[in-house]
C-alpha cells in the first residue's frame, strides 16, 4: 500500500562559490594556472588581462532591471538546479576528491619493459620461447625484479596466453632474460640480483670472496654478522672489507637506473616567498597566484543590445539566459580566486608569525609545536581549509623551498615542563646517530637514555618510531667494520 508523508530535515549544502573556493585552494600554482586557462576556454564571458572601462550603468541595469525582467519569464532554478551549480559547471567542479584527474603526461622515449623486449632480438628464439621470454619481461617491475614464482608464471601463461609449458622451460628462458641489460634485471630476489652482477665482472679475489659470501652466507651478510663471516671463511678483517666494498658497488635496484632516465621531472613553483628585510619577515604571494581576470565587455554589450531592443524574440530571450549563465559563472570564478588569494595569505602569514624564530634563523630546532587546529583557531577558519593550504603549497625561504606542511609538528614536554616540537627531538636524534661509533652503533634503548639525559623524556618505542620516520635502520644494520 502506497503512503505519502512529510518529513522535515536540516541539510547543510555548499554554495557554488564555496565549492569553487575549496577546489582552487588545494591546487598548487601550476595546476591553478591550468585551471584558469581551462575556465577561460570554457567560459567566453571571462577574459584575462587588465580590465578596460566598463559601462557601470549597464552593469547596474543587468544586476537590477535586467535580472528582474528575465526572471519574470524564466525560472532561474532551472539552470541552477538542486545541485546549486550551473549545468556547464557540472563536469568540472561538482565531484569529490576521489574523482580528481590523476592522469599525468608521459615522458617521451622507450619504456623500461620495451627497452628489455628490444634486447630479446639478439637471441635466437622460436615463437613459443619468444612469447615466454616476453611474458617474463612483462612481469618485471620498476625495480627490475620478477616478484612472482615460476609456478604462478606457468599457470598465467596457460590461462592468459594459451601457452602450455613447464617450470624447466620457463627457468631456461629466465636465464636469457637475466642476460639483458642493466645487469641484475630479472632476478627473483636481492641475493640473485647481486650475484648476477658479480658474475658478469672479471674475476678478482675480492669478487670471488663476495660471490662465496652471497651464495653461502647471505643471511649473515644481510644481518652484518661480520665476526661469523670472518670465522666461517677463515679470512682477515681487511679481506672481508674488500669483499663488502665490491658488493656495495652493485645496484640493488637495476630497474631504477633506466627508469630514472625517463622519469618526469616536476618543477616546484613556490606559492609564497618569505624574505628577511632589516631583521623582519616579509611575506609575498607569487604573482602567478594573482591573475588579472574580468568580465568580457563583449558580453556586456550583448546585454545592452538586448535591453535596447523593443521587441524581444524567443531566440533573444534564450540567448540572454545563456549570457546570464556565463556571466554568473565568470563572477563566481573571479570572486573565488580573490577569496583564494586572501585565504592563502592569511593562513601563511599566521604560520610565518608562529614560526618566526625558525624563519629568522633557519634552525629546525627553533620550530615550535604547531598543529592544524592552532592555525584554524587563529584565522577563524575550518581545519580542512588549513589542511588544503598546507598539504600542497610551497614557500620560498632564505633556506630553500619548503613544503608548508613540514612546519607542522606535535608537541612533547621536557623534564623542565617546557613544550617542544617533535621535529626538534628528531633533529637531535639524527645528530646523535650521525656521531655514533659505527663499529658499535647505539641501540634504541641507548638512544632513549641519551635523549633523557638531554631532557627529552621519551620511551624506547617512541625512539624507534622517530628513527623509522627518519628512514634510519636499526643499530645492527648501521654497523660497519
């Protein structure tokens, strides 16, 4: 049985200008410029460059009488819709962050896999052997490894390529693939990768020893159990140093040597600039973030012609609605850009003053604890707005170009009850590890003790967390002969 009923509910909806603003704020400078270019192409009512004199009476006539005349004949909601967004904006602005365009331009040149496939032409292979070899090449990742077992590859060949073979033949083709350049490519693990590279080099006592160590005691080598290696191979410390030096010359990621040549280089364009003038900080917004946009005079003239005509045909009315729609979109966009500039400046100015000691000295230990909420409360904006500014914007400082989010850090109390930034603790931890005796590197427990002696009361597990964030290995892996 059908039943009708009324329900009341409160909804919080974003206006088109708020949607525009949020999307624009999160864009870095280069993407922002592309967005402006795209908007100008899509909306002919929007023009770049300095604005020429506009008939103010005409603008008032459009805003007042002109709008009133049109709205008496046409429901404006029809082109604003329930989404509160003009129809021509739907494809560009009314989508979530998950729908953001992720595509990037590809670097020119031959891909890594194609580079390897081209080398297969140097071998004499029948059709099936070539197909297996090309399938193996296609299974190589960006680091140069084949991470899957040969049994899985045999199954995939049967299901996807209709090639029925066995592990023995696949292994034979893998040996061909492992002869390709760069040396070490096609290995299934690090040990195999290093051995392939060593076996390609001419024989030397150090290399022969290095091969034996990798083949017979790779686990001891990986864990840096140097005393066990010296005892097992009956060698001196200097001989072991020579073998390790040969291994250190090898490339653990052979694919990276080729991929880096075709890697897309992204140029960072700072959104802000901070300079020190007479011991005071001066903040400026990159001029590329402040474009000169204005409403097209030609569209204003169209409105003027419509207002002057005595008889208004249906086609004229349809045209004037289109013009009004484009003018609304242009005004929204210009206003959103102005709000973007203001939001960026207000946010960065607050960050600059909170971290004034750092910007004046360049010493990372002077960075104060600061979280997004601290800035949001000071500028009376939402935390998400501050996050959009911090996550994708860069600032040019006297000490280099920095990502704004790097100035944020949590706080920790010292034994004196003073609040310090975790960045300061990480910097001290990094310095202590850099100055340690590499023959007897400090354990996380000893590092925690040293930090406590310096007044930083942190646990061993916290030291381990900070060490991992700094990409510093455990003490055992930092050990040197």
